[in-house]
C-alpha cells in the first residue's frame, strides 16, 4: 500500500476533557469536576442571571453540552419549568441526554429526557430536555411563546441547519413577546466552539459573549504533503497509525457518505485480515460505520467500550463532528470533504455533492482527537488546500430548499418574506419555496400565502411537504395504507444490507422483493413481508436486511397512521394494484421526473440535468422505461437518480398539469420498455 506522507503542523485548538466509562457515581462526579467548565460554573450561572441572552464560546470537549444544563437546573434558574437543549442531530441529542441522566443518577425520561422525530422519552417529571432543532421548531407550532420552558440552550449553533436558523428567529420573537407581556422571562443561551461571534451577537441585540478557556489535552495536527486520492490516503493512514503507534487508542476517520463508508469498511476489514499473518503481533481491528442513515441503535454501537488488545476504527460522516464523545478516540483522520446538499431554486431540484469542508469544521474534527488524552489529527489535504477553505460553512438555509420551513412558518402565521432570519434566504429561494407549496396546493397564492385546508393538514405531518402531499392525496386514490408504508421507508434508513461479503447470495435474496415498476414498490414489498413474519429477526438475517431499520420504519408508520386518524384520513388499501400507489408518488414528486435518452441516460424534465439510474436501483441494468420519477438526485462525480419508479407519460398531464413541462412530454413514447403496469404489486416481481 502506498505510504501517505505528512508534515507536522502546530498543535491545533485543544480538544478538552472527555469521559471514560464510569464505574461508580463517585467516578462520574470526579469526571465532572475535572472538566474545565466545572471551575467556572458560578460565573456561568451569574452571567445567565444577569442576561436574558448569552453567547457561550468554549473549546470542543470542555463539557458545555452536558454541564451547563445541570448548572442552571441546580441553581434553580428554570424555576420548575423545563430547560431545553437543542442539537442539530438526533444522535447527539440522545447520547448527551444519556450521559447527563447517568450523571444525575436517574433513568432517561425522568429528570432528564430527550425528544427527537418519531421518539419522545420524557415525562411530567422531566426538567432537562434534549431535543433536535426540528423538534423544538414543531413544538412552537402549538406553543409559539414556548411557555413550557424558561431556559432554551441552542447548542452547536455554528452548524446552521435550516431548522437552527429558523429556530433562532422563533426563540428571539418568543423572548421579546414574553417580555412585552410581562410573562416569565425566557433565557436564551447560544453555545458553540467555533462560530462568528460578532454576527450572532448583533442578531441577538448585541448580547454579551462569555469566553471559556482551558486546555486539558493537546492535539497535534499533521498535514499531507502531496495530493492523492483521499480515500486511499485515509486507508493508508489508518494502517500507518495501527502499525506504528501505541496499540491503545482508537481511530476516527471522517468520510463523506454511506456508500463510501461501507466500501471503505469492507476494504479495511479485508486488509486487517492480512496483518494477522505478519511477524508483528498487532491489536485486532473492529470497524464501525457511522452515518445519518443508520438506525440510532446502530449509531449507538460505536460508543461501546473497546475490548482488550483491540483497536476500534470508526468511519463517520460529519455527524461525528460535534457534541458527541466517542470513548477511546485518540487519532483522527480527516479527508477534508463532506456531502453538501444544494438546491436550485429555478428548477426545484435537490442535489447532493461532495465538497470541501470549512476551516471551522476542520477544527471541530481535529477536536475529536483529544478528549481522553493528548491526540493526533492527520489531514489528508495540504496546508495550501486548508488555506483556501472558507472560514465558516455556508448556512444551509442559503443553499437548500426551504419549502418545509416556509410551510411551518406559515402555520405559525408568519410570512417568511418578513421573518427575522439571521441570514435571509434570497428572494428567488423564497419565491421558489412558495411556488412549490402553491403547486402542492398548500397555499392559496404566492402573493398572499395563506394556508389552504390542505396546507394546514400538511403542516401537522412531520414530513417534507412532498411526502406530506402524497399522504394527503392517497385517500382519493384509495392507497393510504401503501403510501404510509412507503413514506415510512423513505423517511428512515436504508434497509438493504450492502456490505456483506456474500454478494451473490445477497442479490438473490433481494431479488425476491423486486418489482418491475421500480424501487418504491420494492420497498413496499419488503415492508409487507417483514410485517407478516413471526420471527422477523431471523428472516432479516436470511434475506440480508437490516431488522433494526425495518423496525424503525414500522414505528414511524404507526405514528403517521395515528396522525392520519387524528385528522380524519381513512386508511384504505388498493390491494395488489401498483398504479394508484405510483400515481400518488407522482403527485408529490412531480418535480422529479426524468425522460430516457438515446444513450440510455435520463434527462430530468425540471432542469435538464443528464443522469443515470443509481446502481442500487431495481431498474438499473434492465429494460429502461421511457419516463421515471426519482426520490433524489445524487452528484458524486457523476449524477445518479436514486429510488426510481416507472410512470406512464399521460399521468403527468392528468395528475400534475401545473408541473411546467407537460408540453415536453411525448405520450406513448416508444423510447422505453413496455409498461410494467400490466400485473399487480405481488405479481410484478422480477424473476
């Protein structure tokens, strides 16, 4: 394997104070006291008492996420109401809540709890509540003044997700309104390790900033001296560390996405086997993937203690950048890239591209290496490349589709054109979001965007507007039973096991579920088969499926079904006919139509992007239909359409005449294969 050469850089910002597995309450207390933030707890409490809004800036790993809520609760600042702590990602909200519950010597859901989408572990006794930004955003729909809380902590504010940015404005307005109405004051604390302090302070009415310093551990940073393929560089570096460094200390590798992580995990496992044949006795290697599409139970696996004479290698996306502490990490390998979602407001198409991270992200990743002792970070990019990075990441709200947030704001009676954003989206992006909602029949008009009856129902569903529209269209087509299952599968994690070394057996097992018309009905087949099994775990094992992810989809579907009952939607089935189901999908995915070209590629109708069907699709490598709908356009070097289904061209004019490209559709086109819609769902499996 080619050796990767690094040059030693100056020690980066220190990553401070991590946790080892506690053996007793006394040890946990000692660990709390050892954190840099513990020595300044009185100053923090005093500043919060004096200021309704405070920015708290401290180094990565200083303990702010776990300790500040406890300091404020112990000081009685919340006055019997809950303290809310928001996180950009569910895995962070859950893991930090578990740690704080352990420190408070209580079970989750008692004094300390958490609430994320489709999961609420709280009770009437809960005083410290961790949640995602989106969860608190949705709570504001029924309680705009957030009266359940006297303290709201907005953690990892630098991440700037869409939900975070909208939440800034909602919390700021709730705070001001409560002050004007002489209600209990709402105290707001904005926390981060790396953010543009002046920008945030100005937005929050020139609020004060409290800087906390203190370095327990130092992280040495090494930069790559040559430009090579970053995946090759990451794998090479992992084995250099494993062979040359102390056998103690786990490795965290930052990569860009699920497929890259799974393929790299297979490569590392294969190479690790060959090491056992060498003369030098090396620790055993265990590889853990970690990405957002994994079931939360799978994500939690990375936090298990490392066995003796074993090195844990965690391959993660940027979900491991902030808030969470993975025990045992001493080395970080940073590829310098991540997948970034971008939205074209002209065409309405979302794309996912691999792009450089920002300098702030690079330092966040560096900080993962020094939470238990002095650590090392290996960057597979040069100093020159680091210098060209942006200082901070571009806020998601300036580069992504804001239709969902716009819908939620309208449910609060707020026109996003007049909303107090910390960074306001472009007029084009706002108009695009309103146009999409108009075409989904969620608002009456773009000029005066009052919610329709349909729009008010859509806002009650914790789904992307296009998925919510599918759910609400399904009763008219008599297929809500099927659509709920498909939407639950699309809202969750990948259910197909793709990292098995038994490739042929895996493909044979998966082919039993394949539907001629495409991936959406295939997912439905998998879901229905899973639900019908008495021993689902062994069945999943035999069929190379992820039981935890399917169980999560079942839970999501049940919650969606409960909401449908609440808003009066009859849950009916269309039986074995796939046509109503795919028609319903088209109503929500009307912007995601693609037409077959003579070179067997597809051209998206909305923005004329040339792409191919993703290799994971049922339709890949088979007779290609003339027209398809797709769930996602992924751009990773080449453009791919993921999760696709065949449609009949005449359906477009029938169901979505507003789409804007009806005049370009050739009905009865003979470019593609014969229609798949001659059978039924159960009878349309490919043999």
